[in-house]
């Protein structure tokens, strides 16, 4: 499995868990917020370890990465929607 396939696998596992929580009647907005919190906690761990924390510049880097990732996903999604229409 290459890195892109691993990324897709991990992404799909998180979506699967989110859908399970939604099916347990947990508000999807709450599920989304919890996923964001968990991601932020894990991003901090990756960058600074269990005993560290991000400096403001580190927070800015994580925010920028989240933004690029979300923008990329939106571009892909819009392309998919255009294909369905066309």
C-alpha cells in the first residue's frame, strides 16, 4: 500500500467512526467538532510529543495545513459535482 492509499484508508476509517457516532444519534456537528479536537491533539503530539505544546508559529503551521487540505477537498468535491452535472 503506497502513501496515498494509506492516507485514503485512514481517512475512510475516521469517516466510518464518525458515521457510527452519528448513527448513535450524536449530532454530526458535535462529531465534526470532536474529530477536529482529536486531530488538533494528535497534530500537537506529532509535532511536540506527549509532553510538549505548540508555539503560536506551530499553531499557524497546523492551521495553514488544515486550510490547504480543506481547500483541496473542496476543489475535488466541486469537480465531482461538475462531472455528475455534465
